[in-house]
C-alpha cells in the first residue's frame, strides 16, 4: 500500500500559519488586482459566449484545389439564362419565330455521342418566358470526363429558317428585328457561395452582355468550377455536412466568321462545361472548447500581473516578519510609525510618540537588526539556538530529571465518558476531578536587557571562536582548581 501511495500526486502539505487568522499573507492591493482580473475575465467570458450564441465569431475556413475526374453534378436551378434586350419585337413568338433555341449535349466524342434537343422540346418544357423574353435551360447536368473536350452542352440561337423550322416570321419582320439599335443578349450565370454568418448558401449572379449580329456568330465558353463544401457545425463534437456546388466560372469569348456558319448556322453560341480543377472548402465553426480556450488564454495573460503582485506580497510579508521578530526583542519597536513611499518604498520618516527620530542613525540600527532577524528566521538558526538552550538547561538540571520529561503530559478528564449517573453522583465526581488553574506569574526581578541580547545565540564564526575560547579557558580553570584541591587534601 505504501508503494501505491508513493504515486499520489495530490498529497496534502502542511503549511504553518503566518498569522493565527490566515494561512497566506494578503494585501488590499493584491485583492484589488485579483478582483479586476476576475471581473475582466468574467466579462470577456460573457462577451465570447454572447458572440458565440449570435454566431458572430468568424469560423475557420480553408480552401484546397484538387484534380477530379468523372464528377457529375446536376443542378435543378436555373443556373443559366439568356435574355434579349433592346427590342420590342418578341423573337420567341411561336406564331412568328425569329430566334430559335437549340441545345446539343456532347460527350467525350464530340459528334458520335451528341444528343440534339430541338426547339419544340424546349417550348414543351416551358423553358422560355415570352413576357420577359428569357430563355432558361432546365435540369442541366455537367460531367468532367477525359480528353480535351469533356462533356459539354452547346446552347445556340439560330435565325428561323422556313426550310428547317416552322412558323417563321416573314423576312421584313426579321430584318426589322436585326436592324434595331442596342440589340443585346444578356447571359446570366448563377453560382453559389456559402455565407458563414447566416449559415446558408447564397446565389451569386454574373451577367455578360453581348451585341447580336446576323452576319457573324458570337461564341462564348463558360467553364464552371465545382466546389465540395464541407461544413462542421457541431458545437461540441464534429458534425460535417457535405455538398457539391458551382462556386466559380471562367468565360472565354470569340467572334466567329461566316466559315463557321456553314457548319452550324447560329448568331449566338454558348458552350457550357465543367473544369477538372475542383475546390475543397472546409468551414469549421468555433466550438465551446475553443471559446473556453480563448477565454483561458486571456485569463492567463491577465494572470501575468500576479507575478508582480506575488513579488510585492513576498516583500511586504518579509518586512512584516522581520518587524515582528525585532518587536519581540524590542517592544518599543512596535510603537514606531514609518512613513514610506506607496507603503512599500524606502523609509522617509520614523516617529515615536509624535517625535521624529534621527533617520540616519535609525536606518543603521534597522539594517543591522534586519540582518539578525533574517538569520533567526532560518531553520539552521532555529535549531542552533534550540541546541544552545538545551545545553544551558542540561547545565542546570540533572540528566535523569530531563529524561523524565519525556513521560510528562496533561492527563485528560474523561468523566464525560462514563454512563448515566444521578445528579448527586455527578456532583461527587466533579468535586473529585482535578482542575488546573493558571495564575499570572509576575517576575519581581527587574531584568536589564541590551542590544547584545538580540544577537545572542547567533552562530557567527568570529563569535563562535570567542565562545569556544571562553569554554576552553573555563575548562583550564576548572582543572587548576581540581589540582589545588588535591594538593590541599
């Protein structure tokens, strides 16, 4: 059991009291600093908890770029839309069509894996808003495959041709449409960004405006960049939610000549694809443990002041101890009044019964007295002085009498342990019990003490040599006396 107890790191250590009423030396200044530290730490803790509850603490965010293949993302929102501006003529009128939308889904093999999505399907799918003249492809799905041209979507606007389409407007209306000034087509692309303060995903709109020219084809390539969004919202333990979103895009534009129209007759062509380079974004919200750690770091910083206060308290405690020791030998010392700078600086004035003392002479005495008092507070000095008292007592009392002191003690009055007795029996027991009465002992001898008594029993090399010489002289004298007595006999 003793072996197990040797590993105990919580063993209690006895600390003797400096004063009867407390174990530690405490000051008003230390109490004020402690209250300020606790108050500031508590207010900062409340502020951080309130900030944590309102989600006003910035989360930890990190972004890494990765190379990802064969990733498919389906977007049910209207992430892409085209609007004709600068015209009062509706180019998507079913009975008089001017611009006919088309869509081609192309795989890794550009032409063999193509899927044509005609304008009739677009009309049936209600992808055109005739009031606002907006064309919004629905249910787009992108995949980044292998090769120079990954899976992509071609979206175009062709001029209605009566040989290929139905319900085309006459040439006069078509010419009137293209002859309008400020005829533009606005491309709107919607990406998503996570709002860490509101904890939701917001749509971010990118708008691109281009002029429409009947004799040329305007080509734009939109490359979407995917992002794996990972959100850790657990207040105590990790709780990660993941989602793929389109967070960014790249746009490449080019104007194509009449040679391109021979392959694909269109005034506007958009190629939509997804990049191989993806993002991984991790959003980690602050947990309760991190808030407590933050508060703890501030508290630790404030506790640096405790080093200064502790040093100050050690200085004041030592000064008070030294004054108490000096006051034991010099009772009048306790009646002195000291004036210091901020109560712990150098002594500026010393007064005794409303009279000022010579400061220079007193400081010389006080310096010497403190040196002696410091020596008396050491364990070595205490043991040494106790040993001197032991030798002094042994010189006055016989050794056998001193040994009997080991068996002396105060006998306990154990009458209260007995069983119940009658009041009469209790009265008899109380009359027989021993009662120790302490009387004040008055010393009628007027002892005269000097400053040398304060330095008595100090173990100094010089004084020790003198004392040793005195002892040897006494021994020599004692031997001489014994020799004389033997001669007389």
